[in-house]
């Protein structure tokens, strides 16, 4: 489905670097290779208590009124009805009929006020839990989770971003945690680019090349080891492991019936790929769905976008539950802000960071909970106002992490989350 961008914001395009060959792919050299850390393909079952995170990023600004907090019959409500869900008393937009039947696994926060209407700043706030400032750069949620939840027995990248058109580039979103925890961007249900061994190079020849490289590295490191040389070596070793385990990233490996269940469009394939990555041990996956920047024809756009989102997302939640993974997987559906309750002259809704919603599921999140509320027309929060800082603490707490904890960055303590805020305790079961 193709949607026309209404605001032409630069933040809607993702800068990428080529992953293979970049010096910034990893810190901490493993001269002998990462293969010894990888579990055999026959043993790809995750332990029940391994923590994972998946974020559905609704780029552009999902309308809370056409999703999680409908206001039918009001001056701001628009044409869509509210429908009952699997939790008595909780209603969502009629655009989400399949998701409504998974409400007993979900929770809603309907009282977010970030007071930010800029795409870039809003996205930064929601993915770091902090306001953007020239004085400091903070790691994105995926980098934080990859660092906090990484397993020494899993050699796959811990921070994956799936987006239409993504092609294996490495992000620059880990800040002081270092490039090891930056994202790798995938797209279109495909493995990372350049992750297959060229056909004219045999396996034996490649092994010999890598053995020679490692021997040369050992000689060099004995005299001139630096953080940069470690980064280069880590980059090569992780790239080799991606090549060895390329099937993990190949959604075509899934049976045809799974593609039918999720839908044969980008978002359906990306949800199926996200499930596959989580099942194989990837710690954090972000799935992008765009574009919700509906300054024009808000209702037509949301009819299409929610129609594409609803069934794959509901299928994904049900699959995590059926596989016993939901108890250890945090799911978050967010965007950079919501949409204005008032409808403009183009039948659109504009940017609105004052009173909007997110959806959560899994891990220690209370099932079927609704936190906070807005007034009758959705123009203001009337109960339990929260912001990006409260949400970030809550994500960490839902995974059993101490949200008041710190990273040790070169001997300096840096808080995991903004210390000015705290967890939404009533959202944690």
C-alpha cells in the first residue's frame, strides 16, 4: 500500500550506512570468531525466560481517535464507531476488529502528554525517553535493550529495525553505548544485503582466507591493539556470523500458510520476519509502519493503514501467546505523537502531542489494563497524565530491569532512564 506523505518531513527517511565493511559494527574483538558462541540450528528454541522487545513504530503520528481512544458521536470523533473488545468495558476503533479480540493480552495508556508536535523531536523523545538537547545524545530504546538484555550465547545482532526499503545498513542510534548496539536495518522480508558468500568462492577457500586474516590480526593486536581495531575485528566476525545464519533473516523460509495468515504485503511480511527473529534469539526488533501523517484525508488514510495493520498485528500477538513467548516479550505500539481532535479543512488531523495513546503487551504488563483518560472530545488529559519518561521507565520495569539503574560509561554512571520520572506502577502486574 502506498501512501503519500503529507508533511514531507526529512525525518521520514532513514539514513543508512552499508553494514558490511563498516568499522562501526561492533566493539570487543573476538579474533577466533563468533561461531563458537552460536547455538546449533537444531537447538534454536529460546528459553522461556529470555527477554525480548518488539516495537511497532507508526511513523507520522497515528491518530488515537481512529485507534485506541475513539470518541464517536462527538464533534471531534469522526465517522468511525467504537467497538467492544475481548475485555468488557474497553472499546477501540472499529478499524481494529482483529486487534479488539486480543485486548485481553493488551494494555492501553490513553493519557500521554509529551507537548511536542515536531516529527524528529517527538520520535527522539518516544524512542529514548528523553527530550532532545544539544548537550547530550542518548541511545535509542533498541540499543538500551540490546545492551541490557544481551546474551553471551547468541552471536546474532541484538538490535534490528525492519522497514520498507531497508537493506542491511547500520544505524547511528546507540550514542555512548557504542556501535556494537546500533541497529541493522532490514526490509522487504529479506536478509541483510551482501550476506551470502559469492558463488565463485568455495567454503574451504573462505575458511582459509578467514584463518589467514585472524592470524594477521593476532600479530597486529599483540603490538597495536586499540578500540578501533577491536571495532574492525568485531565487524568482520559479526558479518561472518550473519552469513552463516542468513536463513534466520529469510522470511521465505516460513511455510506458505504463515504468509497467508500474516498477509502478502510489506507489513505482513515484516511482522512474520519479526516473529522469526525473536524466535531465533534477536533481543530487540522494531517494525515500521508508515505513513500516518494525515494532514489530508485522515479518515481515508486510516481506513487503509489500520486495515493493513490490524490482522498482522493481532496474528503476531496471538502467535507470541500460543508459543509461550508473550510472558517474556514486551510489545509496544507507539508513534511520535497523536493527531489533533479538531478536523481541519482538508478533512485531516494535524500533529498533536497533548493528549494521545500507546498500546503495550507482554512481559510484566498488566493484561487488559487502561491507564489514564482524556476528556469527552479528546482535547486534554483528565486522569493520570504521563510522558515519554514515564513510559521508558515502564518498558524497563516490564522486563524486570531496574529502571533506576545505571550504565557504567568509562567509569561514569549514566542512568538507564530519565531520573526525573518513574514507572507507571499500575501498568506492571
